[in-house]
């Protein structure tokens, strides 16, 4: 009977040395990788419509358009965009309200034009024409370009490699 007890001990030690199946033990698996916050934001962010009118520039940016031309004439060797922006900002701050008035009028006019365009754009979107003429033509251009490539490949019969004298 002593031998029987000893055999049980041997079996127990052999079982202890065997690899354990995780499912039987109830071990949890590592959680699947979650997408990063940046990826989540990208997914939530709506895609921009290329046909939507751009917002109008403010009075400062209207001023900056004119200022860039004069600044580049006076300083042709300065290539940095930041230098032009800094000089433009300083000049804008030093202008009086009377000197800023023409730029504010131009900005107001552009804003009125923008509001007309955006109203027309919104009406088109409400009518259900998700694809505008511009986006349809871009898609058609891509289709035509791919057809031309495939026709050129088929009409040539076979493609040749550069460097071989065929």
C-alpha cells in the first residue's frame, strides 16, 4: 500500500509540471488594443466638402494682402513668412480707425458675398444634391484617366521594360 501512495505523489508532481490551459484556469486575456484618442477624433470629425465656400478674410487679412506686396518690394531679401506676419501685425496695431476703415469695408463686402454663396450652397444641400457638379466632374476625370491607361496597356499588346532593347 505504500507504493500506491507514492504513485499518487508522482502523478501530482507530473501534473504540476504540465502546461496549464488558460481557459480551464479562468485567466483573463489582455484587453484588445483600443484606438488612440487621436484616431477617435479623426473618425468623429466630419469630412470637409471641397465645394463649400471658404470663409471670408477679416479686415486684418485684407490689409495683410496689400501689406505683403509693399513689404516684399521694400525687403526683397526677407523670405520668412513669419517676418512678414510680424511686421504686418505691428503696422496694423499702429493704424488708426480711419486708416483701417477701407479694409473693414472690403471685409464687410466679402462677408456679404460669402453669406449669399453659403445660402445658395445650403439650399443645394437641402435639395439632396449631395454631389455637386464639381465633384461629379472630378470623379468622371478619374474614371476617364484610368480608362485611358488601361486602353494604352491593351493596345500595346504587352508591356516592355526600360533598359532592354525591344
